[in-house]
């Protein structure tokens, strides 16, 4: 077997192992997983998030908003008026804005304890990896609201 075939085989084996673990965690049988896979291949959702736009088109076509259009327009007008519309699009990804406007409600001692724990168990550096921490963030329990940047303006 060539090195590239070995690599592909290893990737397929890893995906299969992960899929099996996720399926067993959901209580699915192998037949159910195979049926879901076949359905995802048939309707195009299997490759939807791997496209050049990272799935943006698919998600925009298949996710429907829960807020009325008038409410979204009002929020947009408010963000334009108060200057917060594009704060997260700057070169620093909004770090300056967030550091100036976000106020933590956690006591300083608790934050320092969390920092010491992260330094000790190695999770402190998880956000500075090649993926900017996407993998680490996707696999931690959420202890803070996901929309902290939005919540601070309300």
C-alpha cells in the first residue's frame, strides 16, 4: 500500500470509529447509522458543509429564522445607529471593542482559579492552536452564554 493510501485508510478508520462512538452514544444501531448516511448522501447534506463557502449557502437555505422580520430590521437599525454593526469584523476580530465594553460578572478570585486550572491541565493553550481553538471550544461544556457579544449591548 502506498503512503497516501495508508493515510486515506487511517482517516477512514478514524471517521468510522468516531461515527461509531457518536452513534452508540445516541443509541443508534449500525443499520440506523447506515440508513442516515445513505439519506445524507442522497439528499446532499453529507457534503453541504464541506463546500467552498463552508456550508453558508446550505445553512441559509435550510434554516428559517424564529424572529419576525420587523424585529431583525429593528436590531439592524439599532446596531447601525450605535456603531456596533461591524465591531467584530475589524482586523483584531473585535478584541478592542470587546475588551472596552465587556464586563465580567465573575469574581476575580474565580477567574484566577480558572486560569490556574487551565495552566495546570493544558487547556490554556488550546485556543492558540492552528484552528484558533475551534476544536477545543466545540468540545467543552458551555458555562457562559454563547452570545456574550450581543448580550453586552442589551
